[in-house]
């Protein structure tokens, strides 16, 4: 039973270590501002749907830069964006991957997308960057590079509470680790003390037997 208890406490200590490392990594990654960034490089017009844009109830900054020149960004309803790119060769954000902090893209369509920059469907437009609030969700963003070439895309969310939450995780992990490690240390010292206490009595019995002989 004592061995099973020590094993259980050791597993708790290991869990505390894992939680501590996770909390420290999150705090370092998010920074004090609580900023999460996800990146990808698009080689075609890119659509970012509401499953990504509106997944978190905080504004998201969409940045799209290219060495070939300025890049157009437009915000539209998901239905209008889907009709716009229907049949055209484009890429779409499938998922924001964490902890890799990358955007997984999927490519579909064959036709060439005509320049959509002057269409009346846009709610908001920008060059190279824009901020999407959650006030009119659900929404989609279409990134049209034109002749600019490959585009480096970054989605940025900022929420101060995320840093505080990561610190809470870090502290919780440290507390669990400290308690479990302290129990193991005291248990080991107590066990060693009992073993040392037995040693003189054993030696004394041997001496008495030798004297009688």
C-alpha cells in the first residue's frame, strides 16, 4: 500500500510538472498582452470563414503582405463570399492549429477569379490589414492579391485575460508539484530514518550472540 501511495503521488507530481510547463509556455507565447497569432502563406485568393474569424468573441486583426505590392482585403457575409469565389481557384482557411500557431489551408476551384475589389458586396475593405469586430458576425474575409504574388497572412487576437489565465495555470501547476514533491521528500526521509533505526538493534543482537559464544 505505501508503494502504491508513493506511485500515485509521483504521478501527481508529474502532472503538476506538465501543468507548470504548459502554463509557462502559454504565458511566454501569449505575452503580457495576451496576444495569439496564426500565420500562413497563400498562393491564391484566400477566404477566411466565420468558423475562424468569429471563433473567439474578440476583434481579430487580419494582415496580408506581399513583396509584389499591396493586397486587397474585403469583409462580406459568408453567403456573398461563397458566391464570389464559387468555381474560382482559391484557398480557404480550414482551421487555426494550436500550439503550432499556423493556419491550415485547402485549395479548390479551377477558374480565375476576376478582380472583386470594386464590387458592392463589401462591408469593409482595406489594404494589407484590417480589423474585424464581432459586432456583425458571422462574416468572411476575402484576400485578393491580384498580381502581387504569394501573400503572408497573419490573424491576431488579443485578450488580456488569456495571459492571466496562463499565469493561473502556471501557479496551479507549481502548487501541485510542490505539495507532491514535498510529500515524497518527507516520505523518503521517514523511510530512511526507520531503516537507520533498525540497523543498531540488529548489530547489537549480533554482538550479544558473539559474546555468548
